[in-house]
C-alpha cells in the first residue's frame, strides 16, 4: 500500500515512509532505538526487513514489529481526517525539536505545519488555576500573539485552555501539543477548542491516531512543548506539577525559563515562586517575555483554514483500531486524569478558581461559567463556611488560613 500523502514525500519514497512509521509504531521501539536501527541498516525499509531476525535471537524482549494492517489503518484514518504525517528527516520538521535527545521520529499534525518552526513561546500552568491566573494567561497569550509569537501549550484545563484562547483572540496563532492522538482531544470539554486550533493554528502529537491519553504520556508531551519553543512561561504551578517538568526540560535544552510571581499563601504559586528563587525570569507583562527572549523574527499572521473532515460522533469508526494502542483503557474505565480533578458544584468551582488575591465577582462568574444569581448563593454558602471573604469593589478572595 502506498502512503496517501504521496505528494509530500520530500525525497523519501512511499515504501520508506511506510517503514519509518511501522518502526515508530512497533512496541518496544522508542525514538532512540528507532534512530539507531535506521543508522545501523541505512534505511527504515532495511531495518524493518532485518528486525524479525534480530527478534528471533531473543535479545530484544518486549519488542515486536507493528503489523502492516495497523499501519495501513492509521494512514487511512490520517487521510480521512486531513492529518499530515511529518517525519524527522523532512525539511518541515522543526529544527528546535531535533535538539531533543529523543526527538519524535514521527509527528501527526493537523493544521498549519509551518507554525511548528515559527518563533514560539510556551504558556503553561495549573489545571485547577485561579480566576486571576486564567485571566492573566489569556491576556499574556493575546499580547504575545500580537507581538508575533506563536503560543504553545498542552490543551489541558486551566492555564493551557486560557493561553490557547488568548492567542486565538490575537492576530497570531497557537499550537496544541497532545498526549493523545490528534483525533482524541483531552479533556473532552476542549474538543471544540481543539477543532478551532486545527483550523486556525496547529494540533500535533507523536501518539498514534486513536490513542487515548495515558498518565505516563503527559511528561513525554511536555518535552515536545519545551523542544518546540524558545522559552517557557509558567503562570501557576504547585511544586509537584507537570508544568515544572516542562520548565526543567526547557532549562536542559537551553531555553529561557520564565515564571509569574504569586502569593505565598496560595499553593498554586509555590512552584512558580520556587522557579523565581532558582533564577527564572520574573514575568509581569508580555514585554518581560520579549525582553527575556531577545530580538526575534516575526511569526506569520494567522490564516483560517479548514480543519479537515468533521470529527465523527463515533471516532473509532474513522481511526485506528484499539489494538494498535496497546495501553488503551479497558472498556468501562475512564482515562487517567493526569492529576486533574473536577469540581462537583458551583461552590466547588468557585473555591477552586479563587486565590488569596481578590478578583471581581463578575470576572469570577465568567471564568466559572455561572450566572449572577447562582454565584451569589454559592458565595454566601462559602462565606458562612468561612472559606471566602468579600472585599470592597464587589470583589472576593479565598480566606487565608
């Protein structure tokens, strides 16, 4: 079978591209072993041909060659969804990402591929972000977009969602890096946002089409975020958080690490304040980010394009069978949350969004998507419980303990 995107082979014939993907989808073969196999045998096709003999020696336990029909199914699904298969040897593959010791051999891309190589900055942070944090992330991303930077984030709840939205509100664009297949946005509530990013920006993942999110893949996703960008801005983060992993990976790659200061009374700022103590750039405005990054070329302005065929109500019909993703959750079990928790009611959502810094009640209502009548009742409940306090100017804050 020939690859469906044959017009984009860029020097590799279809059979070699097929073998490249087959190696990448083979259980037990990671990015480093993928590169070593191709280097040893001279091509992906030669490596695929030699692999059964190598496995017969018993020296590679846990490794097996991906079945051809599974690779063919993924390619067919990619064509149906308008997904681009981008190999590490292609000119469009972002040069910054190649600096990773374990750069993904294959990227699955929806949207504008050129954005992956454009000047970019990551804006990441807590999933249980405060209302202030989300407002700040959205405003910062919008201003960075206006300044000509692509904003990269991970499509998670909280800060990531706010950053993507803010960037799309500006004239520039945004890149969403997923820990699942590009046809499996996570969390599900961000499916509409993911479609908009695919139409106006770029959605990318190293995971196969149809792959559900697994907790162990989020740190892998974070290395791609760090690798694509010139620097990472952490808006809010606890000491033990994926955002600090992203910052650490960025530091290892020689990228700029930046953090937004916050109250020591709010645990959501403990990680960012620690980064600042360790020498991260202190960020209060977009101008601070630009100063930290230095002189930059300008990324292309956003042009709206089709996001490809509409995502079907039952995506399994148009994506790879579950057996191609061996770690998919068993039926009836939910995907791991990567530490995410969901508030149960209006009062829970309000308390999760509040920090010790005052926020306008109207802004809080918009962030929590709660009507004015409901938020007043919920705030009264929280006040009586001694958890929040009202302040002059129609503002409210979490009560410091």
